[in-house]
DNA sequence: GAGTGGTCTAGACCACCCC
DNA sequence: GGGTGGTCTAGACCACTCC
């Protein structure tokens, strides 16, 4: 089950193996895992390698350790939020809906002072400004306006925005996206949102502002989204 | 600087040391850290111990590794959200405001089916129901209703709720809080909220529902909060 | 006392990056 | 080629838990 000659690291093989056993119910919530020394003996690997695998599972919330006692499978949560930073597309798919887009505009404009500030570029530096209505099962779900610095992310096209922007940044440009900070506010629909989202005047709206960063901390994207409150709830998990 | 005879783990001492150097500007964003081997030689410790310290800093976003090149200090983010799960009190302090409370009611009631479902207990099992107006600089900020299973968290008093519930659970009851799932929605103020939060009818409200879990995954708290949208924005950081 | 996780060592070989 | 991080070993001693 563990291939020591594989180019896939041993700790990762073991991690996936245990994760599968949990997902498939071979290891149930509350069950104690074999001890680290037992795994080490079973697969003839070092205990440090076993620990590397289990530490990852602990960080991801699959299992927890009790000093002097053992390692146990965690209970499942009532509602399972998405893990980590996801795109609208991934988010909607996870909610069992079909994502769609309607492009409102796509242009290169000089950065306003506030956009320049968020993207840490000079005022009037060129930025892509892309506004889209995001659809779920063909019903408007959110109005999204994205800003991307042209120097950092050149060659963005409508087609790329239709498929996966993050994949383009990571695969085609070779830049790794690390994280995003999101600011979430409650508001009511303005005239523009009333029209594009097809909601009544003053309907509740969930405003989400996203600042996305590369691995070295460079801002790569600034997005303002207005979600219909009647169709969207934001769900996250936070560790203590 | 590193004390090998201290009961404080070496990796933790090194982690704090590097963190301090970053906070105090001795290591600036973009700077390369000394290599792992260099740290190991300098402090006469094993490279694996150095890696344990740096891995933690990577996970917390302070530094990032580049294969074959080195480890570097991350850029600071534009707006720094709180790290991890925090209480209202901690949150307000971090925002530079003075937190306060006004108790609306404190009672033990039989769990409704929805509360029982969230807390994974039987319907009609006794639960604490605590409703408070949360103040920031003496102005109403949120209306918060908490439910706690009496069997799991016995001995809760008004005084404990005034100080720190999480500390009581962790210190007095010896249970570790692991994480919380939060569901965030946009809404408008109902009559009760209009009165207690002193806002106009139909003002935008940020609804936050929090499900808190212990280390083994047992639900320990269920909280519904209504925040004034004019005074509160929710900020989080998500890793890819 | 036996078993568990927590910490730590002193090496090793690899792939990758830069010169 | 020399330096870097990524992976891995085969031990060790500790504190803690449970019986």
C-alpha cells in the first residue's frame, strides 16, 4: 500500500491513505488510529515520516492528538464549509449548482487611487477592470468587479476570465497564489445592483471585498462582489 | 539566545525569536532568512528542529519557502484580519474599541429541535440561553444569542459570561476549543433588533451564526449574532 | 510499567536554483 | 558546483495517561 520507490513522498501516500480510510468509514469519528510506532513498523518507515503525515491531518482537522493517549478521528461538523480559498465556480459547484457568467464589461483603465492603493501600484498604472454578473443555475447570484494589475498579470482575455483566472495565473504565468483577505459587509441594493441582479430596491446584499496575494505577498487581484442575500450565505471555518 | 536546558521547546524558542525579528523590522519583507543549515550551526541544534520552527512560521504566513533558493519574509497585507477564532471582546479590543455587555436574559430552557440538532443533543435537553447586547465604546454593536448544552458545560453563570466563556471552558472545565464554523448572511433589522440595537427600521444587519466545536468535534456552543452593518465589517484570511 | 505522543539528534540523498 | 529546501532514517529521552 506504501510504495517507497514512488516519486510521491511517503508521508503524502500515508496521509492520503488515512484520509481515505476516514472518508470511507473504515475509521469512524472517535476511533483511535494505530499508534505512530505501529504505522512505522507496519510500513517499515521512520516514525518521523509517520508524524509528518499525521501532523498534516491534524492541521486539516481530520484527526486530533491526545498526549499520552493516542490519535483519534474527529467528529464531522454539522455544516461543512469549503476548505481554503475558492473561486466562485468552485463554490457554486460545491453547492450543487451550475455556475455561469454574463460579462458586463472588460477593459484596461488607469488605476484610481483606491485601486492603486489596494494593489500596491502607482496611481494611473494600467489595470484590467472586469465586471461580470455571476449566475447560478442561470439566475443572477452576484455582481462582481475585478481589478488586476496589467504589469503583474499580462495577457488576460475574456476567454481566460470565462475559464479559470487562478489557473492562468498559476499555470501560464508561473505565479503561486497564497491567500486572500476578505471583508464582508451587509448592505442594500443600489440602482445598478437592482437592475443587474434582478432584485427589488433596497433588498439586502452581502458585499464581499477580496484582496488576493501571491506567495511573496504581492497583491494580484482586488475584487468587489455584491451577492443576493436571498440566495447566498458565506460559510467559513476558523481554528482557535 | 536559545536555551537548550529550558523546558520551553527549542523549536518554539527559535520560532518566537524569528517572529520577533520580523515584527521589529530586523528582518524586512522580502529579506532572505539564514538557511536552515546556518540556523542549525549557529545554535548547535538539529536541522529538523530548525525546520519545525520555520514550518510553523510558513503555516502562519510570516515567511515562505522557495525550493532551491531560500526562505523569505512575506510582505505585509494591506488590512490585517485577526488570526484564528476570536471572541467579541478580543475582536473589539483589536479594533481599538472598548467592549461592553448588556444582559437581556440568562436562563436554562429545553432545547428546541433546531438548537438540539446544532448541538447534537436530544430535543428538550436543558441548554443555557443567553441573550446579550454587545457594546463597543458604549454603543450597541450586536445582539447575540448563545446556546450551550448544560450537561457539557455545567456551572455557567452571568459572571462567567461577563468575563471570558472560552477561558472558563478551557481552564475550569479542561475542555479544548478547536474551531468554529461561521455562516454569514445579510439581512435587515427586525423589530427586536431595531429596539435593542437602536437602528432604524430595515437597516442592514450582518447575521453571523457560529457553531463552536471542541477538540474531539463535540459541538459546545451555538451563537446567533446580529451586527449593525454601519459599525461592523467581518474580516477573514483564507489560504489557497 | 507499558504505551502514547512531543521533542530532538546527526546524519543522508534528492531536486531545484543560480552562477 | 555549491547552496537551498524537501524528504527520510534510526535511533533517543521526555511527559503524560491509564491500568
